C-alpha cells in the first residue's frame, strides 16, 4: 500500500470513528427529546407548583411613573429615577414586583424553570405552574408572608409544591419553617440553595455591582435587608494574605468597622432569622429535595489584603497568592459553595454553574420526576 493510500485509509477510519462517537453522544438536545417523549404519558399535574427564583430576578415597577426601575434593558442604561432602588428609613418604597428580569432566555431563571415544567412535565403557566414575584430587597420574613398569600389563593384546601433557585430557598425555608407553610407544602425542591449563606452577599455590600450604566452602590445595597440574610453563616470568613483567619465577626457592627457602614438593626434581624432557620428542624411532612452544582471553584472565605481590597474569584489572585486557593475556595457552582447548598443534607449533585443549572435537562428531569413520580 502506498503512503498516499495509507493516509487516505487513516483519514477514512478517523472520520468513521468520529461519526460513531457523534451519533453515540447524548447531547442536551437529545435529552430534551427524551423528556418530551416521557411527558406524553403524563396526565394532569398532582398539585400547583410555585417557582421562587433568587436575588434580583424579579422586575421592580414604579406605579406612579409607569416605569420599570429594575429588570429591563432600559433600566440598565437609565440611571436616574424619582424612586430608586435604595430603601428609605421606613424600609419600604412604592416600587412593586412585577414580572421577571430578562422576560425570556438564559438570564431569566424563573422563566427557565417554568419552561422546563411546561415542556417536559405537562404543566401550564398560570394554570398549574405559577411565578412568585417578590421584592428581593426586603426581608425573607416579609416575602414569606407574600408567598403565603399566593399559596392560599392557589391551593384550594390542598397543598402546593415549591421549586426555588438560589436565594429563593431562604424565602421558601422561612415560609415552611417559620411562616406557617408546613401544612400547605408537599414538595420543596431547592436548586443551588444559599442555605448557609454566600460570600457573594458580602461582595455586593463592599464592591459596586455594574450592569452597563446601572450600578448597585455599596450604600444602596446596605439598605436591603435580604442581602444581610444571605451572608455566610460563619461570620468570621475573612483571611489575611498569609491565609490566617482575621478576627472580625461580620454579624456584629464592630466587625464592619473600616469596611462599610451598616445598620446594626439589619445585622441583628438577619442573624436572628438565620439562627432560627438553622435551629428549627424541617417538618417531616414536607418532602425536601436539594440539587447542587460542584464543578466550579467557589469562594467560601474572602481574602482581605492589607490594602483593604478583597478577593472573591480565583482569577483575582496575584501570583504570590496562589497558595491560598485551597483556603479560599471549595467546589460549588461559582456562587454557592457545595457545603452551603447541601447544609449537610443529601443532595443530587450535577456539574453545572449557578445560572446553567436552571436550564439543565438533567435537572428538569429530576424536578419533574420528584413532583410527578413519587
């Protein structure tokens, strides 16, 4: 066989092998096809489902100016509103939750979860799967009361199922454990839940968050009770440049000295809520399922440099700080460390990021199987 023939034969074999591999691979599109086939056998859903997404997902609307202050493309480029996102001393303003940010698509976690139930579980929006729009600036206790109002409207003397993503778990857990929801909820599914808190809450308090021209300033965020309720449960999570724990308890006003001015009352209220959630056992009649990601290095401690700057991501480490990675980061979904998501309980673990987990067909299958095939 000539050299040219041998090369041609090798190319043909390689092409055949590549074709076999591509045909045998199970893509997300293939999985979604499987799920549609399975859904064809389902009857009516057993209970209404309520979707509770996380921090910042619900649009906020000004009923006086008839403008969205948050959650639309315009709201990310328009910078001045008569009533902005910072809360007044009273703790409330006239903004109302209305719709999900992003409307449709990958940034809209609420829509992604509702679409999964619609396409693969035979649920119909506003008939047996419903969005929960809430003001994510306010305390989980207050939003748990609003969640109860929706549950009462939907349950018809029966029970509902609740599916949460990220910080939405704190609202639902507050409702079930502390807000009278125990007798009204059958299944509670927590996706990427912030059960033990996240350093991301600290990050938005100390580092301005920019969305095109729109900025969440530290002063603005410090007026939002919910952010404090999402802080890491262990208040001492700062380390210095040698990896040593810094003796600052960020559940106390003293711990924030030299970092940021915060309300001692908001800190106290948030700590009280988190203590109650931790010490109150989950009622056995509520069926709880946890789905968490563990493929991304995720901060569970924060480096505080001598300059006062903070490090929240591996890419922010200097070459001389690389040996701190094992101290600062653990596996997670990029936002929620696995130890916070599971809180010591059994969980379904998937390899996905914090946003992507809500559109993962494997996750959709797990949700639907839990709700429809107990």
